[in-house]
């Protein structure tokens, strides 16, 4: 059964826009934070050498989705609802790449009683908070929540705004657990990019949820005021 009444072939159209723009967005968001590391065009496009930002990828992918929907003359909101569970599931799986690459881990654990997995992870002989695992589990829970919403609700925008609220909330707090070397800050300041974007993401999600609630209540009121047919 098509998700949110969309055509079955829409996902095949979306992927041609979402995937490349997500990669471009993820790379740009990372490169602008470390301009001194990227001197040539080759350095900038060498994504296979590492350096991608999830938030940049989400922004780029969202742009791709909107462009595709405009071309296909499809409402982008239901499409976002359908893509959101897949997105957060991909994030849950993708976080394990941090484990295999021994990167984006948390603060050092000095208490021997806490030096065990999944509380921590051993990197180069030193125990650190396993932040990749925390987010992976939370993202998986988010996937189950969004999947339930897709199946049980018909309100357009509810799933997408739930994603923004959920991920913005967990990412804000997890960012504070990261080792300092993996925190990207706005050049010239001590403000972490991800924390700032997480606050904005969470705020947009809450506004979206409130909007969805208002629309639902208005529809329910109109429905109750409609006289029964005789």
C-alpha cells in the first residue's frame, strides 16, 4: 500500500535527488568548518577520505526531496513523512561506522567500574563514552516510533515534525558528551554547530507538532459541527 497515498514509483524518483544532494550538503557542512584543511578542489570532493556532517546531509537531502516533489507536482509534506523513518533508521545504522573508524567517541572514562561496553568503548587502549552506540539505539527507537506514526496516523506533517523534535532533542544532549576534538564550532566562537542546529531543529519540530495539533482540532471541530444527513 502506497505511503500517505503517494505513487509507488515516487521513491525511485526521490533517490536520484535526495542521495546526491545529501552527500553534497554533508560535505559542504563539514568543509566550511575546517577551511584550513581543504586547499584544493580535490581535497573538497574527496569524501572517501572522510568528513561528512549528518545535519548537512539532512538539509541537502531535504532540498533534493522538495525539488523532486515540485518537479513531479507532489505535496512534499507527505513525502517527508514517508522518508523520515527511513532517514533515522539510516542514521542508526550509520553510527556504527564511527565504531569501525574509531571516531566521534565521547569523553574519556576514568572510573574502572564504568569501563565496559556499551557504557564505553576502548579506543587506542583508552576507554571513552560510546556515544555512537547511544545515538544508534536512540535512533532505532525513533525509527520504531515514526513507523508507528506512519501506520496509525493520517495527519500530514506529523511524522516529519516528530523526527525533527526527537532527533533535535537527543542530538543536543549527546553532543555534550562528545570528545572535544569531534565538536565542530562556529569559526571564531566556542558555539558548537551541532548544538545550535539541534536547538533550531527541535524548535521547528515543536512548532510543527503544535501546528499539526491545531489542524487536527480544527478538523475535528468542523466535523462535529457538520449536521448529520437525513
